[in-house]
C-alpha cells in the first residue's frame, strides 16, 4: 500500500487529485477528511498542509507527496524529486518598492528582506556574495516594506498583480517552481514497484496533455509535402477519402509546435483540419 500526501486545501489540491484520478486511482471527496482510500490502486491519500509534506516523507509516514518545488527547496529534507508535474507554475522573486532605483543585486547588500522562504533566499544571497538580513514571516509578506518592516521581500509571483497593488516591483527571479512528485529515499521493493506503475501512468497522462491528435484532408498531389510537415508517433496514418484525389491524414502534434505546424499545413493545401485532445498516450 502506497501512502501519497496531497495538499489538504489550496492551490495544489484540485490538480493533484485530478492527476491521480486520471491515473486510475479513483479517489473521491476527502476534502474534509484526513485520509482517503483509492478504489482501484493499493494507495491511501493523506491530506496535509503542503509545508508539512516534506517532513512526513522524510519520516516515512508518507511514501510519496505532491507539492510545490519551492517548498521542497525550502524544507531541504531527505527525499527525492522523481517527476515534474507541470502545474502550479510560479516563481519566487525579490521585489522592492516601485520608487527604488534598483541597479542590480548589490542593492540588496546590508538590506532587510522579508520572506517565508528564508533558506531559498539565503542560498540566493550566498550565490551572489551578498549579505543581507532575512526576516522570516509566515504570511502577507508583500506589506512588509510599506509598514517599515523590510526594504525588500521575496515571495511567490505568478502574474505580478499582487506586487503592483502593494506598490512593489519585481527585480530578481530567485527560483522557478512547479508541482513535483517527491518520494521517500528508503522504500521497500514492493513500494518501488507500485511507484513505477504510478509513474508510468503519470507520464502517459502528462504526455497526452502535451499532445494533440490532428485530422486533415489533403489533395493527393500535395500529400508528400503535408506528410513532411507532420511528426506523428511513428508516421502519419493516410486513408483515401470517398472523394477522388483526396486523402485523410491523421497524426499527433506536440502542443508547443502546434500553431507553427498548422500554418505550414494550410500553406501546403491541407483542408478541414480537426484537432482533438488525447486522453492517454503510451509509447
Ligand atoms: P497550506 O495551507 O497547505 O500551507 P499555502 O497557503 O502554503 O497552503 P497555496 O497558496 O495553496 O499554499 O500554494 C501552494 C503552492 O502552489 C505553492 O507552494 C506554490 O508552489 C504554488 N503557488 C502558489 N501561488 C501560486 C500562483 N499564484 N500561481 C501558481 N502557483 C502558485
Ligand atoms: Zn503552505
């Protein structure tokens, strides 16, 4: 039985459970409970505060956890990141009051920085040979400069809207973060096998999310150019249409190349292009 720690409530919870469900674990409800049993997999879900997950994994109370990499880097516990999950993308950045004439990282020398991420900030300062005073506070970090508690802050930024409304500007990106899957370092062979099985499913789900199935009609005299543009899993499927001189072409496209390839397909005479999401992708 695998014990998987998931955030009890907050930004990570919904997507973490959605991912596990897409991997066939079958977890329902649980929002107000401490634990839930997966219906189709030997796993138990533990609902915890994200900050507590690293300790639970180090202690072996949980075998696996889903949490922000920012928290993993801050807590520095004995454990291993085994997969990046691609959601909850954000960055930890240093921000200063808008009016400051900030010329570079030396500006921080001798200043006070308020943050909930003192380890991560200290590592950043060390890398840049800066000594500054770190004030650890647990919430509402962005108001610290305004009330005279600090000269600068380091906090999570996704769009920058919160900074702006507090009269701050982002000046240094300290780390990038996304949700990650973390595992205990000393698992039994039986648990390792279960993790391998789960990882296989997670990769299939994430791969599918990053790819699209594409169908299009191609005039036979342009078929070669059109196929040349398409990557496909092995090679595209080509089937004759009822209409003389035309074929239907099916293939798989990576989300990141998507628009570029669509333009090239159109330029090469493709018509009736349909793009369909893929649910699972196993190579
Ligand atoms: P808890 O009660 O579990 O301690 P929390 O308040 O620490 O929750 P959340 O605000 O739910 O945490 O954020 C959880 C994680 O989501 C963060 O550690 C970070 O990795 C990521 N995150 C936070 N803010 C954002 C954002 N604006 N955009 C994207 N990801 C974010
Ligand atoms: Zn937290």
